[in-house]
C-alpha cells in the first residue's frame, strides 16, 4: 500500500497473506475502511460496488495496482454473476472471504413508504447479500471453503422510522443463520456483524431532518459515543480470520451497548467519557453531520 497510509490494525501482520477477499460497497464508509485493514494484513482485495469512480479512488488509496474493481448493481443476478466470474478469473479460481457490506436505506414511516421504496431497500440490504453469497459459494466456496461476513443492522425490537430496513435486516440475518448450517459441510462459515450508530460517511447521506436524531442518539448509548469505522472493520476481520474457526451463525452486535439499554426503562447510564474509541485508519474523517 502507499507509504502515506499505514493502517494500525490490532491483528498480526500477514494474517491474510495469499488470501482473496471480496468487499462489496467498498467505495466508501465501512467497506472502504475494511478494505484498508484487510489489505494491511496481506489480503488480495476485490472491490465491488455501484459507482466505479469511488472504487477507483479506494484502489488508488490502497496503493496496489493488483486490486480488482468492478462496478455492478448487486440487486441484479446477471451483474452479480458477471462480477464474481471476473473475480474468479483475476484471483486464479479462488475466493477465500466475502464481506457483504453494500446496502442503503432512508428514514421514513411505514405509512409513507412507497412500494418502490420498500422493494429498493429490501433489494439493497437482503437480496444483494443472498445473490452475492450464492454466486461466491457456487463459484469457489462450495469446493474450497471460506468465510462470509454480512454487515447488517439491529432489528430485534423493530426499526420504527425505517421499517423497510428493519424487515430487510431481519431477513439478511436470518439468511446468515440458514447459510451457516446449509454450507457448513463445505467448510464455509457465515456470520453477521450488526453495527450500532457508527460515525461513518454514510451518515452524511441522511436528509437534514434526521441530523439531530443522529447527533443526539449518543445520549441513549451506554458508551456515550458513536462507534468508529475501525471498530466495525476489526469485528469483520476477526470473523474472517482463523481465530473464528469455530464461530458460525452468529450476529455480533457492535453498538456500544445500545441494544441491551433499549430493553430497560428503569436505568439511565450516567454521562461519562470512559469509553475510548479505537481508530486504526489514518484516512478516516468524521461525518460532517456530527461536527
């Protein structure tokens, strides 16, 4: 990678040397950060996403001309199959890891969500995960094993204000549970990471009416802060690594305790500054909405 970027990973150097890992939605935010950490650990990286210009920028950041990029609409089976075929040709016929990070949603109450809006969010966050995972499994992992990590969102208590996203993420995580069983015989592990409120560039894509809620949510988080992109990337790296060889079919929440705090009406965590963030990514910049 370029001399100007040195990712400070907590994992040992060379952890993924010789391994090929796909990151979808790799052009920005969590996908970009994860790609940088995986590259710093020796992985060969394939970036898939909708906007080629973003993928090209991340490839330049990584400083490795060998990085594979291909733009594709991951909601379309034909484009997914073509993208995975391209990765297989580039990689020499093997895919060791897959990070299903691509997705998208928007705030809206159920009564205001159109059918097109509903279908778009379900396709972005659930269908794309299924299509890419199936294509990678059939192309490589069924014969050679591997690890898949699906990046989702918490859904257990519903998702008021974004019900389409809650439904899609519930389905995505349920797919994780099913695939972890059906594909175990092939040596494939499938897990999910469920981020809480992360200070990622994706927050800046929310409309202005949502900005105050995004800023004030920290008061409800026991850690009393937003998470960092690096904290999500580290969870993904662990689940892809050999250290998680006996871990499959889990949904790992990385949310500063928000989920469990949401179950209690009788305790408010006092204000504090004891939760120290981890950030190993030198190119990280907080979203403007949190400034």
